[in-house]
C-alpha cells in the first residue's frame, strides 16, 4: 500500500483554503462588513485550515512509522504496520517519535485549541475581522521581540532587558521629536525627519545589545545578571530623559516629522493591514533565512548545543554571541518605535514586564532554554498562542488579575514542557 505525500498535502491545503476563503467571505458579506478585509480574513482561515490538514496528516504518518517497538529495532525487523510503503520526500524525518512530534508541535496544538475554543464560545466578538487585525497587531510586537530573543536563547543566553530597551528607545524617539538636538554653540535646535530619528533610535537599541553581549563574552558574566542590570539601567535612563513625564502629541508637522505616527496607525493600500504586521512578516522571513541558510545561523545553533565544541571547530563564539544580543536590541528598538507611533506618545513605563511574555512565547514555540534548539516560526506561533489567550480573556471580561495569574501559569507550563522535551531528546540520543 502506497501513501503519496505531496498529492495528499496539496489536495488537503487546496480544499481547506477554497472552503475557508469562500465560506468566510460569504459570512463577511452577509454581515455587511468590509469585503476587502473579508477576503484577507477568509484566506487566513483557509491557510489555518490547510495547516490543520497538514498537522493531521503528519500525525497519521507518525502513527504508522512509530509502530516500531524496541524489540523489533533490536532484532532488525519491522512490524507489519511499518511494512506499509510511505512515500515521504527526502527531507522528511524517517524515525519519528509520536510523543516527540506532539512536544514539538505543542504551540501549534495549543493555538488550534485556543482559536477553536474562543471561536465557539464568543464567535460574534472573536471572529470579527477587526478583532483579528487588532489581535495580529498585538501579536506582531511580541513576535518581533521574540525574533531577537530566539537568537539569544539559541546561544544558551537570556535577555531580560528587552522590555526596558523598548521603553528607552520610545523615550529617545519622543525626545528627538519634541525637543530635537540643541547645539548651544550655534544657538540652534535640530529636528530630525522620521528616517533619521528612526535610525538613531535603532542605533540606541543596538548599542545596548552590544553592551550586553560584550560584558557577557569579555568578562564571562552570566547573561541573567548582565541583562538584569541593563533592565534597571535602561528603565532609569528612560525616566531621566523627561523626569518621568510623557512626551505627548508626537508627529508635529511644524517640526518636519508628521509621518512618524503612520508607522503604527496607517494601513497598506492593498490589503488594509497595519504596517506593523508587514514589518513582522518581513523580519520573520529574514530571520528564518538567517537561521537556516547562513553560517551565522548554524553557528548560533552550534554555540547553544556546545560552546566549547563550537569554539574548537573554528566558530568565533564571542563575536557570534555578541551579535545575537545586538539583534535582540535591534528588535526591541523596532518595537519601541512602533509602540510610540501607535500611542502617539512616549512613556518611560512602556515595555514593562514584556520580557516575560516574550520568553514565554519563545519557549512555547519550541526553543530550548538550554540553547541549540528552536525555530523562528515556532516563536511566532508561540506569540500567537499568548496573543489569542489574552485577547479571548479580554473579550470575555476576564479580570485583569486573573489574566496575570493565567499568563504566569502559561510561562511555568511552557518551561515544564521544555524540560520534558529536552529529557526526551537526551533519551533518544542515548538509545540511538
């Protein structure tokens, strides 16, 4: 019996996409909503349906392949079920553990369950296209920060300062917009345009990341301690910039930077999606390419797996680790600009405790806190899990106190699952 992989995969995606797009578009039109956004919404539901079909198909494959028992492996024979010829592509894993595949897809499973639960429990509010766009805007912030955090955690590090860098970069942007740069010698004030102040703000974030990386690698200090110190220092600097006050009404046409607020509030003319979502998509594509197709990406995984072995293999461990923290600072600065633009104001408390949600998203997405294992796409899915959970609780009037309790439990559960996954990997390596 032959089971063709590619035809089943393509047919399942095509059917799910067509039904999802057509059905959802009809639903949107019948309820007199925006038909253009309805097409986007329907296509999204179709894509999710295709992913669900892919997930179910892989579970079926895993069930067939993992019917091997330890006795048959030792004897070098195969049980009857495995004698079914499954025509998998060359890149597909051949020896799959059913429990391992469930652990690796934990974020995707959780996302499907949460999305289905809130869709059934509060469909009129949760499934609105406007709500889903707002949800994705919120997720985009965590996902962008999660990209930088993923690079750091892949090197077996941690960055607790990412939330404070968001707040500091927002205050830097606010100060550049409202106060400019005063040059006393010429008795003049320079107000930068949007592109220049954006580059300056991003540079501040990258410098903080560079500071973290250099202290960690040059002085051999634990990443937890260094980034914890940067967390407090960056937050203090954010408060000092304007004596703890907020910069309001940013984007003044008289100062030459009215386009600043467009970054967080405007939408593209084709799909009517906020620019922050497109920024997230662009950074995800770049990060996936870097982690999978470049030497730097491979070196990052090698350092997290075994830093000493990577160094003996010729990997410049200190430089690569430092660059990972610079990327984290870059992503935090981007988020600082987006948040400041969305709020049209800069507050020194922006980004407070966000690092916990970002770490939870990264770990939920399958990145090991021990380093050396994880993916960018997994982090994005983890960010969506937390975003859907918070959005659903908000729509159902769950107390903000209970939201904090549940979010904390999610973080603990994510770490526990990460440890279980790591132990399973170790047992698999020992038995191989």
